[in-house]
């Protein structure tokens, strides 16, 4: 906020000075400075325009340019710089002839040509960075690759993944690479959930804030809060997918619908639930285990137990062993969309 206000004040200052100079020139041109103080009037108008237009004409374009330079690869940055230099050299050669044009054309034409050719050279060479890189000798290419710091990908964290909380433990294991990015609108959604009048939603939101605080303190990977102001009216999922496409990032979530929506849009998704299912130990028919029967099953005589990872074990004839440990033998394993279910029977039956 302070930087934006400072930019507005600076813009108002320069626009006011420009208005003052313009007012003096207009007053001399009209030879009527008496009734209308042209310098004061246009200076005030310049200050007002500077306050209003500076964010749109200066701040936002500079922010976009900074983001574009940040997202550029090393080879694209080098190629773009070479293209800019080549464009300016060509423009300088033509500027010698253009500077001889009569009047203001002799000043404006060389400047316009320099801007045009410089931009075209930078854009063309930046888009051909890989071709230029392949033209370098093998030794130079290896040296550039060795001296260049590896750029890990960015992972956008969804609200559901923060509330779930398991990402805080996963990040400490070193399995997550790159930078975990939390957009500002995700934090806003988390805050709105924590302020909800519904008790369940409020508790989920507060848990999410606690998990986020834990993640910021204990994570082994870098975490960045991205101050993105998504001004469109789409939902958070749509904003997240749009941002992921622009940053070429992945999305970390536990939301099934967001998972499918992002995949349709061509965005890679890291689903914590799928990771948890993949890490569950493999159980084959015939294996034996000891479980604690905790409740009745749906069918008559069945008992239900749970493994440490939450996998449900349905035991035929296990109802009479509720609240006690039981040696069972696995008969079959059923994989469903909701997870895995193990069917077993007591040993010796």
C-alpha cells in the first residue's frame, strides 16, 4: 500500500510540473495570462491526472514487466538481451539518415525506430532461445548448464490442502520439490471460512489457519505468498487454474472436483488423497494380521476394523469379537473410488 501511494505521489509531482510548463507555454501562446492563470490551472489538472492514472500507466505495466522477467528462463533472458542489442544497433544505423529529416520528424523518427527494432529484436530472439542455445559449442552449453541454478517448479496450494493439514507433515519429509505458492485469494477464502457463522465451517477455517501457521514455520521447502488480485468474478477454483496456467505451475489439492477440472484445462494436479492411497502397504489374499474389531458391519455377523492408515477391514463372523483383538486372514482386496477395502475372516475358520 505504501509503495502504491508513493508511486501516486511521484506521478502527481511529475504530472504537475509538466502541467505547469504546459500552462506557461499556453499562456505565452495566447498572450492572455491575466484572467486565467494557465500555469496554475494546468498544474492542478496534472496533479489530479497523475494521482488517478499513475497506477494504470506506470505501476501495473512495471509489475507485469517484472513478473514476465521473473518467469523467463535463463536462456530466454540471454537471447532476449542479445536481440535487444542487435535491434538497437540496426536502429542506430538507420537513425543517421532519419535524423536529417526536417523539423520534429528528425527527433521523433529515430527514437520510435529504436523502440520498435529493440522490442522486435528482443521478442524474436527470446522466442528462439532454444535454437540459439543449440548453436553454442558443447563445452559452452555444459558450462552454462552447470553454472545455472536449477529452477524448480512452483506448486499452488489449494484451500482444501491447507485445511487437510497433511501437507505440513509431507513438506517436512522432503518429498515436495520446488516452491509452494499460496495465492492471496486462497488466504482470503480461508479467512472467510474461519469467520463463517456455521460452526463446522468455522472450525475447518480455524484448523486451516493453524495448519498454515505450522507449514510456514516447519516446512523444509520455500513458501511464497503470492499477492495476486484476481479481479474476475469466477470462483476460487477457476482463479487457481487460471493462475496455474499462467505460471506453468502445478496445483496441490484434496478436492476431487478441482482435480478433474484442472486436468481438463491441462494443468497437472498433485492430489494428496491419491498420494496417500499409493503409499498404503500392499495386502495380498492369504496374508495374516491382527486387528481390533470396533463396530458391526452392514451384513449380518460382520465386524469392522481399521488399519493404522485408515483402511477398512471387513471381517466375516467378526461381530461377536467387537472391542477385542482378532487374528484374521485376508480373503480379498477391493479397490474403490473412496479407497481400499480388505475382506478377511478369522483364522482357523
